[in-house]
C-alpha cells in the first residue's frame, strides 16, 4: 500500500498581469523558447571557429529567420492540433487562433518551422539545412520550456504508478501518476540540448544537416521512451502500448537518421574567402551576392 504521495505544487496558470492583460506560463514558455533560439542562433553564426569558413546566414538575417520560425511554429502547431482533433474546433473554430491558451501539436509546429526555414532559405539563397542547424539547439530549450508549461497547467500527465515521486494531478483522478511532463522536459529538451552542444563543439556545423538530424533523432527517441510513462490521449488513436505520440515520432527518427547519414557522407561545406568565393580543390568558383 502506498502511504506517501508528493503533493502537486499548484501554480496559477497566469504568470502575471499587465493591467487587463494576463500573461500565461504558456505564453512565457513560447516566447522564452524563441528568445533562446534567437540568442543561440546569433551566437553560432558569429563563432567562426565552429564553421571553419563554411557559409552560413549573416547575423543581420537571423532576426528574419527567427520571426519566420515564430510564425511557422504558431500556425503549424495550431493547424496540426485542429487536424487530429477536429471535433474540438468544429464547434468553436476561432479557438484555433487563441495561441495564448496553450495547446498545439508539436509535430505540426515542427512542420511549420521547417516550412518557414525553407521560405527563409529561398529568399536569402542560403542552405535550408544550415538555417535549421542554427535553430536546433535553441529549439531544444524551447521544448524544455514547453514541457514545463504542460506541468504547470497541468496537462499531459503520466500513467498511474507507485514510484516514490508520483503525484496526484488535479483533474486526473485520485491515482498517483508519473510526472511525465518533467521526464519530457529533461530528455526531449535538456538532454537533446546537451548532445547538440557537444556535436557543435566537435564541428557538426561544418556539415549542413548534422545538427538538425541529431535534433530530430534525439527528440524522436526521447519522445518514444517518454510515451511509455505518459497517459495516452483518449481523443487520439492508441493501440495497446503503441500511442499516437510514438507513431508520429517514428518518421522523425527515420528522417533524422537519414539527414545525419546525408550530412556525414556528403562533402562538408566549402570554405569561402573574404570576397565571397568558394574554394574547391584549390580553385575559385563564384558565389552570388544573394
């Protein structure tokens, strides 16, 4: 028989008020994640040692890239949730626009971010994979913030358990459950961030797509593992121990592995001299001004 349960630390979902405006923890997590992504991206593009002269976006272009990611993430996340939970939005379609209330499908947000990065790369005539690479490390921190916001709400709690750190979540019944949001924050966010930091310091940015592939593979594997402790969403398809989260993570794992393979076996980026020309095998090839 279980005698002790860690009490859930009830926290107001509203972080603070600015006059009549209420700022939720969700809003802070989303904006904080984007700020971290922006800071990390600026830091990376300014560090010549990480690139060995390989081409990358200019610091002045990072602002536009992050704003594009912001829009793509918000739109993709809300549309993704509307697609897998149509009944929730058919009666109140305007709720799709209420991003401040939280919610949103992570995988939809990822697709939206990739589309935004593709538009940026096309507009700036730069590498899509490199654009995604410089956003991936900060994106992992954003995942961590988002999972902490899930814990504060609370939502997406874990399965019933007898582990010593189990909690009774408001609205989840009387049974103690895994704090799976914290597991996801640590594994999908912090652990992936640490892996990417080591990879970047080892020279991963010199091979476009390697950091992006590591992010996709790392997140997908961590998400599948965490799904074993997370209570499946009753509104979604679930079969035995296989959840929708697992099924959506499998393509991410596969794509991440393929991108890693491409980055490792594809020649690393050519170095560019100060005049903007690429050096290949001792000869100069012209690069456009774009």
